[in-house]
């Protein structure tokens, strides 16, 4: 056994340490205490990291040496003067080290099991070997006399070449030829259309046109249509076809009968549910979708967008030329951002029970195996969150080629939550000639980009204005407070609630939701909380209790700002201001739904001052009172923003500040500002 043992770290790099033998060690020549301590740590590090570098021992003591007395001979010594090492009387690094490059796949052959091969090489050649493993190749460094280095180098090269020969022999025996794969991405991009044609060449036929215009609709004049759209929340319809002549825009269906007269099963469902007349977005969306066009539907929350795409989807699936039993998968896919919204859409599907169509809700946090089994048993409609559906897609557990009707619901929220990569992967496996519907409450840049990429010549229907505007059926109150006063304001509000009031309290963090709900429980209040860290069963129970009015207080994060369809919410309380003005609009839209009146109370602190100018615009559009303190806050923020831009045109410290110049720094405060409320 050699006097030095090699250990190997998890990367396969040799770590040379002295062998554990009963050897007595001492320090010679004598050094003072400080030199001795420094020398000890320097030598220890030299042992740990292999080849010593100049001044690695760090002792600063000329000629101090580490000696091991084993049989009366020096095993190893380090000299401060030249920073090199010697083994016994022979100086192994008397010549420069020799380096051999080895592929990472072959490094294991040089090391051997437990370092056996590298020890064998050292003992048979008299050289010392160190291996540094890189990202793609390993570097073998050989120390010793020229003869020992050359012998070790030859043995290592033979060992590696023998391994490659053996690998090629194994491939030949298996009749597998080694292939060097080189991907020409430019050619792939140039031939994308050709590859797409090959991928989708065997698609079954599909039908999109199912609209028969009622006589009362066709008789409407252009002036009557314009007047009706203006009276119904300023409905605006546009043809986004980029090339060629613009298409005629269908007239709105003012009643359910005008839209579905030729579909008695749909009319029967509508009458059973008890709807009186369609909402503005439904009136204009139904003729567009039944005509087979792609659609972008933009409307405020609570305006009936779900039913606007569901009923045409039922008719679309029922009218396909391929029988249900031969499709091999679902016909409709609804992608939605949250579990709660997915479950809510599934409830709507079940409510109408059209043609015995079955639906499944696929979402993260649910029973994955159960969801897979339902898909395998055969379903017609899949309502899914992008993450879980992408999981099933990548594992080939669901067939997306059969889908002919696609809905991207709450597209702006899905982009906000970072689901665009999953959406892109999902759409790669859905036939390109599908009919696509995109719904959104806002029209930001990301949604526009998504619509251009995945919708073909869509029509756009939006109700109201593309500018943000909170629901005008909600009385909005803004209170300027200090951070430490927020909890007392909230509890004052709760004490003044009437017996039939129902409030949704929005907070910015999950921990705040738990903290507030715990405080309310301690005061004997019936309360539930809803946020992403709660188990799915607890989230469903909380929502069920709130909808059934078993509890009239729900504390939630922005998880509940989209798609939460509880019609009798009387108040929204914004305990923390949302991260952007779009979320404020969505929060406020949770009340004042289905023609009811609602109220929203929002607490604003000095940390929220950058949102003041945008909040004022929202309040002005909705005809709400604007507190003088909010106006003052907005003026101070705008002044601060201008001053900051003048002092640093790049925006912020060192050009890395917020674009708006007034961002909330660490801790959410803009330090150095004097505030007076």
C-alpha cells in the first residue's frame, strides 16, 4: 500500500490525503506560534486540493517544512521557497506536469471502482495522478519524472481507447451504429410549413358553420344595430382580419330565441335554468361563434363570458361529421388559470347537460390518477389548468388531436401567472384549423401577442371600453391610512356589517390571510380563508361555505380575484392594495354582479403611492368620489418621478431602478420622503 491514499469526491476528482497509519508527526524546523498555526492551515489546504500552488501553505516562514516520521524517512515536504512538493528523496515535479484530456464518459474508467484503477496506475508507473472533471471533458494531470509521466500517459490513453473500442463493439453487436447528431435549425424553420402539413395530413373533416340568422335579426337596419349596441354598454365589434376585404359583422341576437331557435335542446336548458335575456357579450358573441369564426371576447368580470362560449361549443361538438365514438378523444378544451375557475366552469357544463356530453376537470392538486382514469374512460369536454394538462400531454396520457373547439379563458390572467410556455406546448398538439375563443377582462400587450399567434383572422367583441374601467354598479370608497391602522379599520368595518352582508377581503400575502382569519376566529367570527398554500379540499370547502353563506367573511389572496362567481357578495374590502391596477379592477368586479349593486372599500398607505395616479383614473371613469388625500399623494408621486428622471435619466440607481422611477424599494418604501396625511 502506498504512503498516500487517494479519495474521490462526487465529481470524480482525486483528493489526496496522507494514509491513516500510526505515524508520529512533528514540525521542523521550529517556527514561532503564529507561523506554526498559519503553516498548519496552509498545508491542510494543500493536501485537500491536490497540487500545491506557490505560497499555498500561507505560513510566511522561509523553509518551514511538514515532515512525517515513518521508518525514519521523509514522506513528503513542502518548501516555502519554491512552493513545490517532494516525495521522499525523489522530486516528482522536477519536470512540468503532463496533461491528458479525457471525455467525461471515460473518466470513470481511469478512476475505477472506489479509485482502484487510479491507484493501480500510480503504483505501476511511480507517477502521481490528479483528475479535474469539467462540463464536457476531464483533465488528467500527471506528476513525476519524465519516464513515469510518459508511462502513465500511455497507459491512460490505452485504457480510454480500449473502452471506446469495447463500446463500439457492443454497438455493433446490438446492430446499432453510433451517430453524430447535428440539428440544422435554419432548415427546420424554413420547412416548418412542410413539417406541419405532414403532421396534420390525416386529420378527419371538421365543420364550423352552424348559424342560421333569425328573421328578426336579419331585418335590423344598420342604425338600429348601432343604437342597440350603444344602449347595451357600448358593444364594439371589429374584424381583425389582416389581409383581404373585411367580413360583414353579424347583427346581435337580442333574445335567446333569436340565437337558438333551431336548437330546441339548448332552448330547453335555458328555460330550465331561468335566464330572462342574454347579456351584451353573449348577444354579440353567439352569432360570431356559431358562424365558425375565431373570437376575442373582452368584457368586465361577471358579464357572462362563460356561457358565451359554452353554448356554441355544445352545438359545435354535436355537429361534427365524425361520430363521437370514433373521435378518439375530447372535442372541446377550455384552458383556465386557476383551479377554482376550472371547477366553476365544470359546474356550468354539468348544469346544462346537453346531449349527455361528459366533462372532466384537470388541475394541479387534484387526484392525478383519478383524472387520468376519467380521461381514459372517454370524455367530451376537458376543463384544465395549463400546468396539469401539459403534464398529461408530455406523458402521452391524453389525446389533443381530436380537439376542434378551443377556449383560452381569462387569457390575461394565465399570462400573468406565467403559463405561456405551457400554453404554447399544448397548442402544438391541437389541430391548426380548430375554432378558437379567447376571453379576457383586459387587453394588454401579452394577450394581443397571444391572439396574433394562435387565432386565425379573429373577430373582436368588447363591451364598454378597452381602457380599464371598474364596474359602474360598485360604490368605491378609498381610505388613506397608516399601515399599523389597517387592522382596526377592517374590524370596524366588520362590526358595522348588516346580517345579510357578505364580504370578500383581499390581502397581498398568504401569511396575512392566515393571520387575519385567525384573529377573527378568536373573536368568534365565522370566517374562511382562500390561498395557494391550502390543500385543494380545504380550498373547495372554503369556497363552498362562502357560496352557501355558512360563512359571510372570506379572506383571500388574488387567487379569488378572477372567476370567483358568487353573485351575492355585497362588499369587497381591499386590505392590501393589489400589485397592479388591473387586479384592482378584477377585485372590485367580484361584487355588483348580475345587475346587483355592490360596494368596495380600499385601504391605501404611503407604500402604495405609485398606484395613486392610475387609481384616480379608474375612479373618474366610474364616476366615483376621489379623496383629496389621494390627489395629493398622486401629485407628490408625479413630482418625485419627474425629479428622479431628471437626476438619473436611466431610471433608478445605476440605471437599474424601476421604469416608473418611483418603485417601492426593499421593504416597499421610498425612503427620504416626508408624508403628511
